[in-house]
């Protein structure tokens, strides 16, 4: 999707005038000289450097009872605080100055102060007061024939017109201002107005027209050594370079502008350049660096009360989160930006964020809603002659229309965007229009006609270093080439897209963003895998299939535990605990409208606190000696994986595509593969239906969907003879398949329904790489650690824990009731070979990294053992048993969190912490049946390995008949991880 650019920083015209030097006494001349020196410092060095001198001059004027000098100094001091973004102080001093100047009857000074008051009202988005104040000042300026004042006020009125979307009126006002300033050879005024003319062209996307205006302004300001003005010129030039597709020049220019902003203490402009730099880094795929820039901009905007700037920063930050798959944060940013833009009368901010909300709807597949938002944004942009927003809304609308199959309308919109972009010299927008045209043409069944569009766009994106656009164009080109039967060229294009994606992903230090970043790029891997399979290149296809899941698994294996976060981490944890308790208490109350509102507010606050906590941990990890970098564990080849398989075992790895399902089967030292025509949406529907029916725990309605899944997922491998002699299956699921209990998949054999668990031992793996890089052998001193906290309120949990302990009487620790605290677990867990947790699991749909198991609270700790805390542990266990509900759920299927790596739940956390295997459940389980199954499992474990012990326990329940023979009771338990 098209990224929104930042707006230009505008040059407001202000007056800083020293006291008139016609007063002759030495003390008066001394005060005048101090103020004149302060004015010169502020113009060249910035407000911070001038503040002390201005205050000194004011003190002298007051000491000598010079009311005229005092009035002037108050005005200069007010502007100085305005320049430092301290608006409350600015209004105080400027209003004092205005009252005193009116009392003295000094019309020229009154005009100056009215103008500067207008600046404060403008910057705090009180446009009505700003216009009224400027008009008062303009009337005085014309009455006293002050062309310099007139030019400055016209300039500022032009800024308001521009901000309110009246661009033609703004240009006319700026031209009048320019004439007035040139007539009196006022170079600084000429420079400011040139910059503002450039700003209009920049906001309209007319970059070639903006460039000379900014270059002329910069030349004047550097010649006059006016650092604050030169700083604004540099920042605006950087924005222009970005629009012209020259991001490297943009970054260098932003750095120059930021240096001057910090040096001169101008917070608003510092935020602008952080925001602009963030947008540029976003285009280059440098997401971590971009996020840091947006965060700095947000801090400045919030602290300084810069509402208009905050609208734009929120939009940029939201776009960053959207591209990383964090739609919750993105929507929060966009909606807040629209609300604020409407409140302050900022129409362009409303338009840009309407487009952003359209992007969210498009990502969610709600095409009608997306198209409606894009249409509304285009109408608003056209009325305002905002060509940049017109281009953006047209391109997004073309995408939505394309996905609706309305190809001719989509072509028209994309062509219209291309024409506007060419006319404005907006090369990156031109590349995006080329991509849109290529996509629509290809989907119309005209791949040959689509190729030139992709290639033209690629040339621009490559020159500009735009990674997001680069992988999209390469992928589209690959699809067109594949449709033309030019398979070798298509593979090269797909590989290029993957290289771009992985180069960007490797730079992301935050685990949550690595998964989210892959979310809309998943199909690139699928397309490459399926084409490689079609060409008989099975080994290469397997490696790319593995890359989708193995990278995150290997990164977790290599991650180093972060240091404690000290007081900030403690404070956030305390806040989260407090909110969790408050939410639980609120949910326990009788239902009322007020209860729902309070619960919703608490839930929103809890989500935000969890995100802040997660970001803190990511930062701590990145700051660790390893820098968050993974050691170079390569994704293994099929041959390397095959060498780790026992002779009687096979590995089946699945890859879910939009239109087909890929199966890789490793057995007997050979790699086989096939594809099954099955849409991802149909697979999901089948799994959801099966799960829903089997959890009803009655009748046989679940049998038909289960048989259908068995025919799709297992039968192809068996019918091909790839599973002959196999007694154990290692299953590497993908996407929704992680939530399928394979053990319960049946096949009708005569009159008998025979389950998969009756034919094979089953082990789930997060990645085939787990066979090679899984946890090694362990030798802890203790045998069993079993916990059953009272808080779980599971009727048979304590009995279950005691029965498990009976199988391991020596070197075991049993923690029951109030003793089963989280702190006790963290203290003892690394000393035991087997860890058994008989308690509730909980799943955080917003952020699975805050999923966990419930242990006993203690002191200030709420007893929740969460994924982040598990990742810090250093276990030496051969097995962790999670005898709780929904403990195998991860990110993806039921989650609103990015599903890029599928399995970010408790099992992978315990595997990462050092356990060899994890026994977990796929749905909320029956308390008593779980106790019986666990008893049989641990009894079997005395003489069998884990996988065989679990299978036998499940078979016992199945074959004994009665209530517990139903799959609801035994099928949800799965064994995850390869024991070395």
C-alpha cells in the first residue's frame, strides 16, 4: 500500500524588533543593545541561546521604568517562548506586550505583537482566532504603510489557507507577500515566503515545482547565516527529494536539518524531521530505525502540544504498525489522528487518515468498506486540489476495485494516478501506479501486457531503494512470467522478492514484528515453492517451505535472555497486574451498561500497557551484549533432516496456499512432495467445523468433516506409498493446521472407524529444523516438579498432581494450593527432568506473548506465568506437561495478533527455554478425564518414551468405550518437540 509522506514545515513570519535607539541616556542604550544582541542571537543561533539576554534586557527596562522598552522586550520574550513551543508562556508575555503597546499608542509595535499572537493561535490550531488577529494586524500595517509588516501578515494568512486546503488562495497570498518583501529587499521575508510556496507545491505532490523554491530559500538563508530558517529549508528539501525518488539524499538532508533543530532548540521542527526521516526509512525497509524516529516525533509533539503535527505523526506511526501486521495499534493511531484532525479543522489530516482506514479495511478483506473510504478521500482531495492525496486515494481505490474483479474501473483509476504522478514528477508514485496497472492487467488474463509495467516500476523502485515496492513488483513480475510459461525467469523473480523480504526482516530486532512483517508476504514463498515443485525441484521447494517457519524457531533458540529492566519494568508489571485484577473484578459484577463501558476502558488500557511492556523487553534484548542478533544457524536441507529421522519414522510438512495445499514427505531417506487442490478458506472452514462439532461431545456429526480432512492431509502420502513401514509421524503444520488434532482423523475400514492415532505415533514440530537444533540431553538433579495451585479451582487438579508424583517418589517436589506460586516455579524449575502443571492455561487473543498459565499469587505478584517470563527461563527438562486448557494455542487462528509464524504460544516458549518436549492441549479439557489420561500417560512413561506413552494412554481411553472414548476427551493432547 502507498505510504503517506509528511507535510512541509512552513515558515511563519514573525517580528523580533529591538527597542528603538533614539533614547540617548547610557543606561537606555545599554538595554537596547542587549535586546538587539538577543534578537541577533535568536535569528542566527535559535531561541534557547537568546533567552537569557532577552530576560536581562527586560529587567533593565523595568528597573529604569522605560515602559516602551519593556513593551518591546515583552514581545520579544513572548516570541522566544513561542519558538521553544512553550505556548502558555508565549501567550502570557505577548498579551502583556499588546496591552502595554496599545496603552502607549504605538501602532507599529501593536501590529507586530498581533502578528506574533496569531502565530501562537495558528500553531495551537485555533484558526478562527489566528485569522481574526492577523486581519487586525494587516489593517494596521496598511494604514501605517509598512510593507514589511504587510508581507509578513499576508504570508501567515497564506499558511492558514494552505492548512485549510485552500491552496490557490494560499498561493495568491504568498505571491502578494513576496512582492511586498522584494520591494523593500527583505531577504529573510523573501526566503520564508519562497519556502511556503514550496510547501504548497510539496503538499500538492508537485515536487519539481517545489524544488527550486526551497533551493532559492536555502541559498538566501545560508548566505545570511540564519540557522533556524536554513534548518526548515533543509527539512523541506529532504521531503522534496523523497517525493522525487531520491531517498539517500533525503536522509542526508534530514540529518543536517535535525542537527540545526537541536542546536537552535526548535522542538516543532525537530519533530517534523524525525517524522520525515521515519517515513523515508520506512520506504527503505528499515523498520526499527523508522519506529525510533516516529517515537521521538510523538514524544516531542505530545510534550509540546503540537496537535497538527501530532495528526501527521500518528498517521506515519500507524502506517508503520500496519506494515508490520499490528493492525490494532495501526487502527488506534489512525482513528485518533482523524478525531484530532476534525477537532482542529485540519482537512488534509482527515483525508490522509481516511485513506489509512481504507488500508485497514482492505487488509481485513472488507473491500466494499475500503473502496468507500478511498472514494471519500479522493473526493475530499479533488475538492482541495491536493494532488498527492488524489494519487494515493486513486491507487488504493484501484487495488480495492481490482480485488472486487472490477478491472476496467481499476485500470482507469490507476492510469489516472499515473498521469498525475508523471505531471508532478512524483517518480515513486509513478512506480506504484505501474505496479497497480501491472496487477490489474495480469489479473485480466493479459500477463504479456503486464510485464512492461512491472519492469518499469522495478527500475524506479530499485533506484530509489524502496524495498516494499521492490518485493511487490518482483512478485507480480514472477506471476506474469509463470503465466507465460517462462518458469526459470519466474523463479528468479520470486527469489529476488524473497531476498528483499528477508533482508528487511533480518534487520527487525522485535520478535513480534518479524512475524507480522511476513503476514502479507507469505504468498511469495508459497508461489515459489509450488513453482519449484512443478519443475521437479523438490529439495529447493522444501527449503523455502522451511524458511517460513524455521527462521523464527532458530532465532528463539539463539536468543539470549535480557537483563532485568529495573524500575521501568517493575512499574509496568505492577500496572499490568493492577489492570488485570481490576478487569477481573469488573467482569465479576452483574451486567450493566456502565460495567461494559468500564470493562472496555480497562481492557483497552491493559492492552496498551502490555504493548509498552513488550516494547521495553524488546529494547532490553536489543541492548544485550549480543545485540539481539542470532547466531548463524542455517535452515537445514532435506538431506540433513532425513538423517535425523528414525528408520520407522516419516516427517510430513504442510504449506497452506490460497488455492492449494503443499505436502512434503521425508521417509526412507527420500523427499517426496505433492500438492492438493484446496483453498485456504475451505481448509479453515473444515477445521473450524470439525473442532466445533467434536467439542459438542455428543453424536457423530464430527465424523464426516474429520474423514474429509484425513483424505486431504494423510491419504495422499499413504496412497503414494511414502508411509510404508512407518510407525511414527513427525507433523510440521502450517497456519490453521496447528489447531487440528490429527490423532482424531478417522478412516472407514469396513465397518470400523480407524483413527490416525491407531496407525501412528504422532509428534508435532514447530519446524523440521527442530529435529536438528532441538534441545540436547539433560541431566538435572530432580526427577519431577508438579504444581496444582488452588486458584485454578479445578476439582481434580490436586489429586492429579499427587497421582503423578506417585510414579516418581524419589527426588520430586510437589507444590499444592498456596505453595504453587510463580516465584516457587521460577526458583525450582531448572532442577527437574519432568515438570507437570495442573492448572488453567489462558490465551491472550490480542497478544499471545502475554498468554500463560495461572499459578498462585504471592505478595505483589499475580501468579500469571506468561510467555515472556518463560522465555527467560533456562530449563533442563525432558518434558513439560501443561495439563490445562488451550495451552497449545498460538498466534494466528483464533488470534487478532499477526499470524506470520503460527506457533507463538506456550509450547514454543517452553521449547525455547530448554525443554525437549511439551505435552499440551488444543481446547478446554474435562478436569476428570484429564486426570485419568495423565495417570495412564505417566504410568506408561515408566517403560515407554513420551510419544509412545501418550499414544497408549489415548488408545486406552478410546478402546475402553464409554463416555471418555469420544475424541473430545483424548484427542486435544499433543506432544510438541523432538527429543534428541
